[in-house]
């Protein structure tokens, strides 16, 4: 299933254009990457803090 078809399936009562679905997909991707990167930074800080305690 294509990414746009997946996004459109989330809105069964609305007709989304490919542009609308693409914008929604891009926003979700950016949000995911923001959380992913923040999680990695948090994990790195925790490892650094633990190694400093030793």
C-alpha cells in the first residue's frame, strides 16, 4: 500500500487530494523525526550522566 493510500484510509468520510495526503504524511514524518531525534539525545545524555557518576 502506498503512503498516500494509507493516509487517505485514515479519513474514510473525506476525499483527500494527493496533495493533502502528502502534506499530512510530511507533517507526520517531521513529527516522528523530531521525537526520534529527541529520544536519541535524551538517551545520550543519560549514558553520559551515568558514566560521569562512575
